[in-house]
C-alpha cells in the first residue's frame, strides 16, 4: 500500500537527491516558471512550501510540493510541482485530502496545462475553474 508523507523541513536536504529528479521533470517541461528547481529547494527548506512524498514498499515513488495560501474565505492547498509515477490513486488522494482537512484547508488547487486537466479530473476529482494568462514585462 502507498502512503503520503509530509517531509519535515529539516529532512529536505537528506531526501533532495531522491526527489529533485522527479520534481525537475516539471521544470524541464515548463519553460516559463516563476522559479527553478534550486529555488524550490529553498522555498521548501524555509517552509514557504511543503514537500509530500508518496512511498510504496519503503521506496519513494513520487512527490509533490504544496503552497498553503490563506484567503479571506478559504485556506487553499496549491500544488506547485509534482513528479514520479502512479502517485495518485483513491487511497493516496484520500490521505492527502484527510491531511488537508485536518489542517483547516478548504480547497485544493493546481496549475495544469490543458492536457493535464483531464488527468487531475480523473485522479483527484479537481474541476477546471479558470485559465491563467500573463505577460512578462
């Protein structure tokens, strides 16, 4: 059985060699990011974002990062990066949702390209609510 585990900030560096190749795939496939993989590491260590690992048979098979955003009416768990294989199934989604509920989170969000929105819908029951466009000055 797979388990979803939150990594304490003090253990980020010890796991970095295992998780960075999984997370880096997201940066390779997306050329207009707001930060790079090394800056993500700093955000995790400084607790601006959280690192979750998905473990199966005592081996990390995937991971994802989350920024918790406090809004007026909601506390949002915003998925910022993910990598690995077979991370999400009914069991791991429930574990993550339970963690969110236990921490006062009322919404789960993620940026996704059009092709990814179907996968988020199937695996996590996330609904597409908007497209975001921007211009870098």
